[in-house]
C-alpha cells in the first residue's frame, strides 16, 4: 500500500513545478517544436513516469500498471468510437454518398450568410457529433469553398462555428474521457455541460455571421440565426440531461438543419448576399480576401454499385447511425447488454493500494483501479453495427467491408496511439498524486477559480487539439481544486470541457485541417490571426457564465453537486 505525497520536495513551489513537467513537455512539444501529437504524448508519458517514481515516490510497478490501465481505457471505449465512426465515414466517402450530402446542403439557399448558418453551424455540428477529430472543419470548409467563399472565409468561419458542439463530439467521447479520470458519472457530467453550452449554442450562429458579414449584415438575417441557434440549443439541453452525451450533437444538428431549411421556405431576407455581393466586399473585408477564387468542382464519386446515390440514400447511413446509437444509449439496452457479457478486471498491485490523503480529501481514500470491458454496450459497438448495416445497404460486400475496416485501422493508428497516451498521462497523474499537487496550487486563485479553470480548459484544447485530451489531462486537477475551494467538482469538471470548446478554433491541428480542406496551404498564420479574437472572447464569456453558476443565484440552482 502506498500513500500519496503532495509536497515531496519540501517546497510547494518546487513540487508544483515538478508536477507540471509532464504537461509542460507535452504542450511545449506541440506548440513550440511542432512535434507530432503521438510522439509528444509518448514523450510526456515517459516524463510522467520519471516524475511519479523519482520525485513523488510512487513504486515503479504501480506506475507501470497505472500507465497500462490508462492505455487500455483510452482504447476502450474512446479509441473504439473513433475507429468505427471513421470507418463509417470512409464507407460513405468511397461510396460517393458523402459528396451528394454536401451538394444537397448547398442548394437550399443562395444567400451566403444563410449558407454559413446551414453549412458551418448546423451541418458542421452534425459531423462534430458523429465523427469529431477535425472532420467537421474539413467537411464544412470544403463545402464553403465549393460554394464560392474565399479560403480565409471558408477556413475561419468553419472554425468559429465548430465550437458549441465540441464538448459532445465524437458521440460523447470528451465526456466519457472526463468521467474516466474524475470518477464522476457520465450522465451527471453530460447534464451539467448541457446547462452551460446551450446559451452559447444560441450565441454562436449570430457570432459567426457577424464575423463574416458585419453587424448590419447579421441583423438582416437575425430571425434565421435565432431559429438555427434555438432549434439546436433546446435539443442539446434535453438530450444531454435526459438521455446522455452520445447523441446530443447528432440529434440537435438534425433538428437545427430541418428547422432552418423549413424556415427558409417561408422566410427570406430583404437582400440576398450572392457571390457578386461577396466579391464587392473583397476590397474592404479581410474575411472576403481572395473571394474571387472560382468555386471548386465537387467530386462525383461513383457508389459501390456504380451509380451516384440519391440524396435520400446519401442520408441513409447517418440515419441508421442515429437510430443505432440512440438505442445503444438507452439504460434498458445497456443493462441488457452488460447482463449478456461484461468484464470488470481489478488491476492487481494497484486496485485499492493507492491512498489519496488529506488535505486533498477529508479522510484517506483507497483509489479503485478497475478496467471495465463492457464491449457489447459500448457506443463504439453500436457505431460498428450501424456501419456494417449501412455498408451492406450501400452495396458493399462483406469482404470489402472487412478490407476497409483494416484500412481504417491503418489510417487512424497514430490517432489511437495519441488518445491512449493522453489517457496514460491522465491516469498516472491521478494515481501518483501529481494532479492533486497541481490542484492545491491552483486553489490559491480563490474566488477567481471558476474563470481561471475555464480558461485552463481553453488552453488545454488550444494546445492539444482535442477536448477529450484536455479533459483527460486537467479533469482530475479541476475536481481536486474545486473540492479545495468548496466548489462543485461537477461544475468545474464540466467547465473544463465547456471552456475547452472555444479553444478548438485556434489549435494547430484544426487550423491545418482547415487550410488543407480549403487548399490554402501556407496561410495557417492568417487563419489563426482571424479566429484568435473570437476564440478568446467566447472563452472568457464561458468563464464568466461559469462564475455566475458558482456564486450568483439563480444560476447556482443550475449546478449539480
């Protein structure tokens, strides 16, 4: 049995600096030296082991088992979700239905401001919820370029719009990861985040149009922005609070797209912003720079059966996904699936042998270390089944599906390594007490911590490129600090994720994806300069809202304790 020590060097300052080394190595490697994410994450794992063993005195065998538990927990269920959703996305791309989906969205309206709402916000949110990990920015950026937007406008607007859905992205992966490192129930975290982000889901449609068209241009289409935002925010609250994190974005985005498309059939702005008007703005708008780039032709890929699929067939795989994942997320199905087969493995030599000590907790607590392998009820399994069913209906043969599945493994292998390494860091810092040392240091920010903690989540996503990674890195720290300050651990864990979503638009990976999707290579600096203000301003607004939830009635009534 080993008891955690939070000031191993006899100096709070030196111990805090030592505790910060793994995160510092990770973030500096990514931000300053542009090391590839999986390499930086593995290097940070090595540093974390050295700090845990040689500074904090954790037995080496325990540290190794904590790292192993982290790797396993990263692969299942998070990596399992990512692998299978990219598999489905690959099938629809090869089939040609994905291109049909893109073109059908762009034909609903000619007004550029309304296309920003429909494509960048609503449609982008759908792919954030279904796939995440850069997919929505790549998809919406390519569509906007194809509709005639400038590369800067297409890149920047896709990034700004890809904010409010991020916390529930990739079928709830960020929240699943946050739950794993904090021990807070997934449904509880989902509900709390669902009481923070809906406000910003209403704000973002206005914000992204304002960033593109200016104040007057935004006011001319405010009814459409309101419809897009409210029809997304209401389902976002309801699904996150009463179903869970898995389908929040998918359902909200589908309702938002349908509501906005229906509204545009009965309403239109007084003036329509066409490509011509957009070109005239090129002289006085940084957003519209290079607006005269000709529209890129959409690739018309053949389907598996040789013919280009119809719009309904193009939507079919994603509708199947929604149905299957919704069923997988119901408590009744999860209970029945776990009753059929589920494995819980207590890690020998680690489970209940690490003791978390005061002042981090009121009384000594023995930390559980159990790996749950309930693969039948995992959301990723539901995605895999939906991909197989959808693939068969699209005309793929079983051998072809197997081939593409293994091709997908090859495609995402580095992403899976990165995810697993991030989890290894998060689990090791938790079991070694490193996160508690950092939490005790951050507790000195006192009454300002709700704002500071939210900005910490923002910084984490900005530097790691993933809300999931930021949650895994800082989730335990947020919980510890909140407990020290008498705040709700649920509130601050949720704030890490909610604040983090605003950092998504300035992380290096997203910006590179945007520049690649719009074929505007070498202009990543221009994109960053355009979106940075919007990212920082929205993150501060989230932090202020979290502060209201922490201290001011009636906002405090929204908090789950």
